[in-house]
C-alpha cells in the first residue's frame, strides 16, 4: 500500500510506568500509525507480531495524523487526527479533530470533534493504563473536559482564554492536579472524572524570554522566568531567589535534571559569538554554581551521572561535579558530531542518566570527520573505545539509533542501540555526491563497518 504526498505517519513511543518506584522505562517504538486513502492504519514493529497493516476505525475522511497521546502507563494510546467533511477539503480548510483509540476495530466509526476545536492536553488517571480525560478548546477559546469517547462532559471552570502547556513530560503533582500557564499566568488545574477547575493565578510571568517549569518532587517545581529562577511549592511562588547576568545571554534552558540539581545553560539568541554558560541550581535552596563555558553557539551539556556533569567546551569533552569541583578533561582531541546515550529507565523527577558519549575524533586540523576516528566513552567505567576509523568520508551527517524519551525534548539513545551512520556525501568521478552508509555498535571496539561502499 503506497503512501501519497498527502499521507502522513508517526511512530508511537512506548513507555512503562512503575508506580512503586515512580519511574518510566523506554520500551521502544513498537507501532507505526499512518494514513492512506484518507484512512488510518497501524503496523507493529515487533518481530513477534504480525507484519500486516491493520485499519484503525472506519473513518474515511482523515486528512493527516496530528498527535499520538500516550497513556500514563504506556499501554494504550489515543491517535489524534485531522478530519474534513470531504476529503477534497483537506487542503485549504480548517480541519476538525478526532481522537481514535489505538485498538478501535475497522468496523467502528469514531466520533469527531467540531471543526476548529483543538485538543490541548491529556489528563491521565495514574491508577489506570487508559487515558482518562482531555482538555479541548472550542472556537470561542473556552476550555472543555472531554472523555475518551469524545463526549463533552463539562466546561472547565475558569477556563476562558488561551491555554498553553509547558509541562510536556512533567509528572503530575498528584493524580488529579498539575500546573499550567494561561494568558501569562501560572495556575493550578485540578480535575475529577466529571469536572475540572483552573484555580486563580498564583504567578504572572514577567518575561519576555525563557519560561520553564521543572519538577523537583510531587509538590515542588523550579520556575525559570526570563533570567530569574524561583521555586513553586504547593501553589506558592517564592520571591526571586536567583537572577542571571543579562550580559551572558537572554536564553536560559534546562539541559538536565539530576536527583539534587537542575543543570541550566544560558546563551544568546542575538549574538552567536557569545559563549553559552553552564550552571547547576540546587533543588532545595536554589543555590547557583557556575560550571563551565563553551566556545561559540550550541548546547554544551552532554548529560550527567550521579553528581557529575559531562559537557563539551572548545571542542573538547570535559566533566565537572555539580558543586563546581573537579573540572577536568576527558577527551583531549577535537570532538565533533557528539552524541549522548542514556539509561532506559528514568525517575519521574529527573532526566535519564548518561551511560555513554559517541563522537568523531577529528584528524589533525580537519574540520570534518575525514579520516577521523569514531570513539566511545563509557561513563560507567570511564573507559574509552575506538569503534573504527573513517577514510575519505567528508563527514557523517546523521545518527539513526532508536529514538525515545529523555524528558528534555532531545532524542534518546540507549547504550544497547546499534547505530546507523550516513555520510554527508562523497564526491564521485562525475562531480556528483553519493551518500555512504556505516553501522557501529556502541562500546564494541572496531565495530564500525561500511555497508554501502564508496564509489
């Protein structure tokens, strides 16, 4: 069944949730959902399942897949699609939405939401593997509570106006409470199976600039508002605890969350020559500690293990403790195309632990990976392994390990994931460019192999 330019597809990320330890475990991308002939299909990526495509619901007016809403426990999903009254109206028409349970048989017609309604957020029930409720905005910007059958339950009290979720994968404070931003205000959203309420504002965003809400535990968040760092505890926002120096940049991003600290990077969106600055913030007292500075633009943080942060500075890989001590060099040669590998299991209140770092050790003064060595750092043993050496390849442009969850909106790679590397192109005798394909196994010496030979 061939896909046309109008079709779309998405892979479903599967996670397991352990309520006893409050941890999430990456289980892989096990299902692909796609549309063709304006219908929704799924196909399993697991060897133990059938490889045949299965139609999901009998809807035949689907324009494209909009989102996949995973359940709290990673055992089910709701597929959000855009629909139109007629398939000829998929382009140039404001589509409606439909939420389709992943296990819907092809014989069942799924209901659709009214045109131009937007699904904003799933509200899960942590005691159940199923999605529980959804927040939906209507054309008048009112917020409504919908159940999984797309039945409108009730208008959310205090739910008028624009609504934005900044929590992303942030855990809920309780099974029925979380923080949201509404019209520049931080408010608490509480709900039951039949009602929901947006409580009065507890903080107005000062901005402009960065905005982040980072969980510390079930009742505490670190709030980044512009260059100011505050703390939210049980619905109360502290006075300004830390204010960063504006001369070092106007953008602040959370790059890692350890059990005790939040790792922040401050950079400039207007001056590419201004080096990003790296900090740790103690979760308990918000004490700020400068950690390191990179040269040029781009992210510095590679990840953390226990009380150590690994980062890249001036093209070199370094490590430093979260309190700023023991800052030292790990890899003394120039590193490019650096990639971090993380543990598969992560606490609900931290990002995954760094297990390894992969990079190309550049040859001499070459600015690409031509004749460079592919190297691997195991952060558990602190041992370095040479996986192989490139020859004339000018640069490898993409990594294709398994993608997944790490809580920081970055792609996830596990130490167990085999790699596919694609070169950015090799000149041929005719002057054209041909891609080259390599495979390697993290941690396995001399495992780099060229699958597609050079011309």
